[in-house]
């Protein structure tokens, strides 16, 4: 029994000694340190707005467009039309340097001689004073100051003529015994062709002393002259230099006009009471 008790005591001492040794060993191991969680230093960027809202503009009030003034007032019925199929109705002078001919439903005016040189062809009927006339001019050969146009109220060697030159300008003239007098001198027009080939419709409105002029149905200007009252219609061409000129006219229409120009209203005056 004593041996057993001693053995138990010895084992007890051995366990206690081991426990002390383990405790001391555990004290020698380093204590783990906690790693701090890193704090983010990044600055958050603002959210990009790709389609920012805009202010809705206040709509402007709608403007009422005034109607274009009628530049062909008082036009009546068609008086006559000419398809240029009757050569006997037209003067067709011919020389070595110029010629006029009615062919293929056109009146052809050509100049081949040295300028300045002109040619005129008049329709022998009817006589008209108040009218609107239009015809298409087809320009084949023309340059610089060469001219062409319509003649109206022609009696003998007196007439008016609406001239277009190949620099894109227009003019109103009065002819008297072979001399030409400008009533409205050359002025530029965006509707007048420059050079050739080209085509333009010429229109003339005539009532009393008032005359209005058109190219391609677009109003150009108004002029008043009381000298010539009525006459026949026709066309002309003019060569200014050494180059040839060739212009033809077609699709002529003439309308009646009934119109009275408005006169200013008299201002009433106050009559004193006697």
C-alpha cells in the first residue's frame, strides 16, 4: 500500500512539474497583435448627369403673314395669244448683218454684224393701250451689254421698250424717231439672266400712264409716263460688240386690263359757323 501511495504521489509531482513547464513556455510565445482595418481615403466622385434637365422655352406668338399685294390688278379676259405660226402678222426685216424670222412657233431675232446694231420686229395688229402682255424669251447667244426685250405702244418710230441685258440688268426706254431715251436707267435684277443660254418670261402691265414690269412673274418696278397711249406690240435685240446675238420669243399672251389707280382721299376741312 505504501508503494502504491508513493507512486501516486510521484505521478502527481510529475504532472505538476509538467504543468509549470507548459505555463512558462506559453508565457514565452509572443502575443498576436490585431491588425487595424485600413480606412479608405478615396473621395467619392459625384454622379454624372448625362442629360441634365433644361428649361422649356416660352413659345413666341405666331406672326400673321400679310398677303402679297396684287401686282397684276384689274386683269380681264384673254384678248389674243400668238403661237407664232402666222409669219404674215410680223415684220421680218432681213439684211447682211441681222434678220427676223418666224419659224417653228418662234420669232427669231439674230445679229451677226459689227455692233452697235439692233433689230426690231412689230406685230401689225391689234393696237392696244391698256393690257397685260407676256412672252417667253430664249437666249441662245448673248454677252455683256447685249440686249433684248419687249416693245409696246409702238406707232411709227415712237414706242416704249422694256430691255434686259446680259449682265443681269433691266431698263425702261422710249424710242423717238430712231433715238433711244432712258426713262429708268439700268438697274440690277436677280431675275434677269446673265449670259446665255438662258430663258426668262417677260411681262408688261399697262394702264393709262402707269406701267408695271415683270420677269418670270416677279414684279420689278413701276413707272409712269403720259406720252404714248396705245400702239402695237413687238420685240427687239441689240448687239453691243463684235459677238453675235440670237434671241427667240414664244408663247405670247395678251389680256385686257380694267383698273383705276386709287386717288388720295381729300381731308375734310372744318367750315366755320357764321
